[in-house]
C-alpha cells in the first residue's frame, strides 16, 4: 500500500523522490558489498518503494489517476 504522504505529492515531486530513493539504493548496495550494511532488509524496502513510485507515476501517465497540483 502506498503511503498517504506520497499520494499528496505532485508528479515532479514524485520524480524527485524516485531519484533520491534510487541513489539510496545504490548506496545501500555499496554498503552491502563492503560489508558495512547491518540491516539488509533496507534494500528490499527501498526496492519496493521505488516500484511503488514507478507504478504511481505510470498511473498518472495513463490517466488512471489525476495529478494533484501544488
């Protein structure tokens, strides 16, 4: 389920959030490779949130969901 705070964001804010989470995923993968990551579940959570953001953005593209203006 997508969090309510994400549903309130505009399309541009969603794109920015997606970029930030993709960078975070890259950093988590580097930490895992260097054996510095203590909680490997963070990778799964970040991947899931990226997928949810991509799905939401695609829904806006297809017109299944109306974008909220800020």
